[in-house]
C-alpha cells in the first residue's frame, strides 16, 4: 500500500486552512499532519514533523512565506515547498522559486490543481499553475517597478507600506537596524522613488498589499 504524502499547511487564516485540509484529505494518499499560521510556527513544525510537502501562503502573520521558505530550506535544502498564494504577479513567482520553492499555484486554481501540485512536488517535480506560468511568460508578463528588487527588499517594502516601523521590520525579518536602513535606501534607488509613499499605487496594483492599511498613508514613509 502506498504511503500517504504528509503535508504541513501554512496559512494565517484558520478557516482557509480548514478548507484546504478537507480538500487534501478527501483526495487519495494525502494526509495533513500539521498547520501553522506564521513563519516561526512553520519552521518549528517542519523541524518536529518532517513533512513530505509544505503548502504555504506568501502573506503570513508578522512575516512572509518567502522568509519562512528560506529558513526551512536553510535547515533542510531538500525541503519540498509548494507556494499557494493569491499573488499572480511575476515578481512573487520569481522570488518564491529563487528562494527554493518547488511549485507555485494561485488560490484561484481549481481544487484538482492543488492536489496535482502536492503530488508533483512530493515527487520532486517542479510545478507551476497556469497563472504562475503565464506570469513568467515574457509575452504576457506585466512590468512593475519592483522587478529589480531582491526578496529581502520586496519584503521590507511590503512591511513599510503596511505601516511597520524600521525597528518592527528588523525584528520580524531578523535583520539589524543598519541592514534595514540599507535595504530601504536600495529600494528607493532601484525604483527611482523619492519616498515609499510614491510606490503605494504600484504596490497595490501588483498585489504586494492586499489592501492599503488605514494608518499607512499617515505615517512617514521617507
């Protein structure tokens, strides 16, 4: 009898995790062995449970799936991670794959696509959903001012535009205050922006922010 693929689900919404758990466990040969809501819990559960596949969102509480992915891969370079996100822009797909994800599908995918992706990633195969593949197609990819940003710069930008202070960003990403300051400068240099507020419309359009935080516009983003 074929052993079930053991899956760790990482998403910051409990209701969403419950739905995906039912979907996956109703499929053949898949067992959800753990759930996490943030990057820290994802790392701890990966260490303790050693799942075959991690199915992880990018937008997590206090950090991001890209950060969690890097930490997990630093511990276990053979870790098999499938990113399952609302973000369809090429910049997210590229950074996820560069960070070591083996697959990327969007939450608009059909249920059977998620199941197929889990089985493919468990087998060590690269899997891109149709939206992710289209985002990477040069003929259809949309230009954004964020293409040149590194994964760390992209995460700093997301947090700053969400109203986080430099100290909060440094703590969440486990970086020094000087490194965060350097990353902030690099972001403005690469995008040509005088301040972060100028990047808000493009960030919203690219899906970098799910919505504009109420207090973000009132803070100093210079």
